[in-house]
């Protein structure tokens, strides 16, 4: 029965992805009414397969739906929009995971990760941070798993306990901060995909340059803290040359170039949003990559077998992540329509607040919400409809995107409930709370202040 349920979930997620692609590319619009129904079927199946913490998200979604039915005459439209958001998130996760699954079996990617992890102390943090962004672009959360395991193995080869302890902390922080610094600009990040979908008149192309600046600040602050507060060792560590040369990174660079050039080219040639382009381009790259990996061993049949395994086995194995992300999107989208009248009833009107204060508050509210277990997707989809329009704020819409993605990145570094801190904590043998509040406490506060200044500067000077 479990096997049948897994196969059903995998096939339904692929069907939902196809429907989302049709919507993004304005093809076969008549198929769209099936999408909310398919989401409900997927969630109903996953409800019996996930742990209680994930069931709680489904329960909250049901309570919100019941409340909407009781209080809002447009409850059908609101719930449908919530299910549309859940479908979009499920589809985006499905297509991105295709690249992760093929990259994790690539010898060239493994060699590139080993090369980065083996860099000498003087340039290890910088190499892991810059190279880690490339891995984050391709593997998403898989980059934390791959690089985390590689750097841990590298550090554990050090016989001295003092050196090993410092090395694990510094290398894992470099990997984590590389991941979060890619969130504000990567076309494959949920931060960009969700934010530009909820803030009108914005796009990835408009967010790219300011997002890269946000990333530069996050990377620069992390590197500065690592350099300034370099641990003073009582013994001198032994130096060893890294395995490989910088040419080892060439396959990764080529793959990134193909991905980014493809996204930019299709974005310029079509009117399709970048998420729609990514939804088509990423699986195509993944399939071609599989063919190349198995070029000497019946490439077509082997690739078909791997695709079948991905759809029917690997994809359903992400049931916990899928339930959390999809329900977070639904709760935020539908819940915002439930809470907006409540906020109006209190007499609070954010449009009376200074524009700069609203922008800065977005940088801080999202990571603060993360401290109480609120996923960034939930926080953003819940808050975004309550934000005054860019016209009312007197800024460009993209300034709101810069503020939100900045806060999203800080949440990824500091929240004890995000996958980033949980994974880093598991590799470091410590709690996620220790990672978020002790290892990254000062980093988050300093980045919050600097990014607040950056957000205001961008909004009013650019």
C-alpha cells in the first residue's frame, strides 16, 4: 500500500508540475481547474505518511479554510488561490530536485566539492563561500548535504581535537553562509521565486543586480568575521595540498553557464516569468546530464530507468519537505485574507508608517518569525498582501523584493527551524538552536544592520 501511495504521489506531483508549466507558458489553460483538486489528493495521501509536526501544518490549513468558509463570502476563490500557491511550490520543488538528484551522482561534482573542502586555511572560507554558491544554485538544499559531508570528512581526518573542532565550525559556517547568500539572487531559490510572485510588477531580471549586492554583503561580512576572529591555536596545524586544481571546478562552471545563459536568453526572448523558464529548462538540463553520465552504458534506457526511480521513489521520499513547503504556501496565502480584516478591526494601518520603517521591518520580521518556527515561505506569503503597495510607499516594487529576500537570507542563517541550521547542526554534532543563535548570532545582527542600510539606500538612491 505504501509503495502504491508513493507512486501515486510522484505521478501526481509530475502532473501538477506540468499544469504549472502550462499556466506559466499560457498553454492549455483549460487544464487549470484540475490543479487544486490534484493538490488536495497529494496532501491527503501525504497526511498519513508524515510525522506530527508536518500534520500540524495540514491541521492549521484546515482550520483556516473552515474559518474562511464561516466568515468570508469569497472563501472559494481564496482557498483556490491558496491551493494554486501550494501547487506552484510543489512544482518548483519537483523540477529543482531533478537537478539535485543527477548532480549528487556526478563524479565531477564530487571532485569539485572535495577540492573546495581541501583548500588550505588561508583561502578555505572564501573558496567554500564562493564555490558553495555555485553548488547551492545547482543542488539547492542538496548542496548543504554534499558539502557538509565532505567538509566534515576533511575535518575529521585532523588528529588534533582542538584544530578539528575549529575547522568543523568554520567550514560548516562557510557552507551555510554560501547557501543563504545565494538566496537573494539565484533564479532557482524559493526566496526569489516566491517573492517576485507575490510582489506585483517585479521579476528576477530586475532583482538580479540588487540581489547580487545583497549576496556580496552577506559574503563579505561572513568572511570578515571569520578573518578577524580567527581562532588562536596552541598547536600549529599540518598543511596539506588540496586534491586537484582549479580546473576541477570547470565542469561546474560550464553547467552554471549553461543554466544562467539559458535562463537569461529565454527570459529575453519570451514573456514567460523566470519560474516558468526554470520549470522547463532545469529538467531538460538534468536529462541531458543523465545521458552524458551514462553515455557508455545504454544511455537512453539507463536514463529512463533513473527518471522512473526519481518519480516513483526519490520524489515521494521528500514527503516531509513537500508537506511543509506546500502547506506553508497555502497557510500564508489564505491566512493573509483571514487576518487582514482582523488587523483592520484593530485600527492598525501600516500605510501610515514611514516607508523606510516598513522596508527595514521586513528585513527583521522574517528572521524573528523564524525564531518561533515560522517558515520563510509562510512568513512572506502571509505578510506580503498586508504590505502597502510600492506606489503608496513611494518606492520601486523591486525595493520590497530586496527587503524581503534580505530577511529571508537572515532567517536561513538564524532560525533553529530551517533546513539550513538543522543540517549544519547535524553535521557539527550540535543543536540547530546553537547554530542559529550562537554560531550565527553576531553574524545575523551585523548583517541585519548592514542590510537595513542597504535596503534604504537602494530604495531611495537607485
